[in-house]
C-alpha cells in the first residue's frame, strides 16, 4: 500500500502502526518520528514564513489569506500523481492546521487520480486515541491498532487514578499569544484527565480568540502556554513576555510546554501531554509511568 499523509498526527500514527516503509509522501510539518523527515514532501505552506517573525504577524497573514479565500497550504499535484497513492490521510477539522480533505479531493480530480481519502477529525481525547483504529482499519492493521489504543487508554486511566480526589487547580490553556486564543477540541479533556479544571474552554469546541480581560476574569491558577507549531524552547522564549501582560499579573503560575509535540497534534503523543500536565499540576502524585520519560515544562517566573 502507498500512503500519503497530509498532517503530522497522521504521520505519527502511520509510523506507530509499523507502516513507515509504505509512507510515500508527507507535509512539510511532519517531523516525528525523525524518519518522517526523509519522506518526499507533497504539501507545503503558501505563507512567506521567513518574513513572519512574530505571533501577531503569523496571525495577520493567516487571517488575510482566509479572508481572501486563498489557501494556507499547497499541494504538489505532480508528485502525488507520480506516487499514485492508495490512501491519503487528511482532515477537515481546521483550515489553519493542514490541507482540508475537500481541497485534496479537488486536486485529485484535476490530476485524474482515484484515491481513498480518509479525513481524521477528532473532537475529544477519546476521539484522538480512536483515530489510531480508523487508520488501522484503513491500512489492514486493526489488531496492532487495537493494542496501541489499549495501551494509551491504560496510561490515561493511570493518570486519572493517581490524581483522583486531589484539589483541581483552575487551568487556562493558551494556544496563541498575540492575539490570545484558548486551546479547544481535545485539550480540555487532557486537562481534566490530568487533574485540573479547564477554564474558558469546552471539549469538542474549536479554539477561539479571547481577551486578556476574559482570562483575568476566569481567575486561573495556572496558565499553560502551548502555542500551536512551537517546540518547548520556542514556547518558553515567547512565553517570557506573558509576565508583562497586566491581566496575567495575578496568575500564580505560567508554564510553557511543547505544544507542537504533545498538544496541538491529535496523535499518540497527546497521552504524553496528559502526563506532562499531570506532572506540572500534581508533581508528587504520579508514579513513574511506563514508556518515555515525561516531557519537561518550563516555569515562566516574574523577573
């Protein structure tokens, strides 16, 4: 089977199912596992990223393209035609996150290519884990997918058990800083599983722009900065300026995490994200959990 993945989370699932050798094309954002970087790129960005050096500039460019009806992502039709894939993994959840499946099907019509297109569109933490089963069924790996899902669900259950009965701090997940956006969809579930009370967000509801006044009124005890597309180092660097925002002055803790790896991508590593949140919210409650060591977080402290 020849597989093309147009979103990083699907690429992670493909490799987790042992199908990396059948992956023939990926998006330019697919960087995990490291082997994904060796695959041909069939989807790029339509934005001039080199000139977009701030969160505000990126937001303005995205809004401008959307308002003009212009795409944010590109599709290499010629390369896809050459690959002749049997399966393309896409999404319709967010026009800002990856190529929509409708655009993929339009491109296939243009090049005269008939391919199964599977759209992966989770709304909750349970849905994210269930995507592994969807890809497993589409690729003939249902048995392995079932085992992987069972393992991930067991890890989430272990976290829930470890934090059960503890005080649940009020947590605001900040997905973008300028302008501020909350983190929606599955992130509230992640906070709940980790022993926190999500504020300004509901499971299954997309991320939305908020105001700093709204954040202050929600009175969070912890702000977790998880900018979409940023690793931990970049998030910590940008997050340092959050302490300069007057409405956040009273927040006891502001913490930066690796949003790119563990929160914004609906793939297997969201469970690492649950463990990360639990470790920062309840550092003495969790046993050492199996698998990879819990990812680090960075405390953003007042100067």
